[in-house]
């Protein structure tokens, strides 16, 4: 909807297999109660909503949304200061070979999952800013060759 979702108490939103969806609804930032957002199999999704994502998200899972155009650094994730859990499956974009050094993920992340980035070769030192990260999960990244030399201080679980 052009005017957003008139659901101020919505806490969880899951969007599955909307193959023709090109953008999330505008004004998602007005969803002050939204904590969990999961987007799966939206093959035509090119961008998040104008104005950004809901500000109080604690978990965000994006799976198989291959058409997301802006790089991860332009998703506005750094502004999600409540975000604790982030999972990205299917490479967004699929040809990404490295997380850029300037990767601006929120420092509040406690878990990060990366799966099926078929061309990902390295994780950059930009991840060192994630001082609260406890769990890092990397799966099905066949070209991954290196991790940052300095690991994360709070990391208690690493699954590769």
C-alpha cells in the first residue's frame, strides 16, 4: 500500500513467495511495534520501503531475494539500533565477493547468519565493529577463503 500498513501494533511480519513484489510498503518506519521481519522468496524485490525499515526491529531475515539492488551497506541497517539478529540467505546481490570494509551493520548485533553467498571470498575487517556479536554462522559459501585476522571479542559460537 502507498500509505503504508495501518497496523501500529504489528509485532511480526513474514512475507513469503511474493514473486512480483518490487518494494516493501512505504512508511515501514512508522511501524513502531514491529520487531521481527522475515522476507523469503520475493524474487522481484528490488528495495526496502522508502524511509527505511521499522526502527525497533530486533530480528531481520532475508532469504532468496536476489533482485535487491542497493549494496548491503545502503540498506540502512546501521540505523537499526535494536537489531540483534540478522540472517541473509541467497546472497543479496548474488555476485557479492566480499563484505566491504565500510559495512555498516549495527553494533547491537548478537547473531549474524550468512548462507548461500556463492561468490563470497572474504569477510572484511569491517565486521570487527560488531563488538556484541556472539554467534556467527556461515554456510554454503564455497569460495570463502578468509576471515578477519582479528576476531570479535564477544564471539562465543562460530559455525562454518
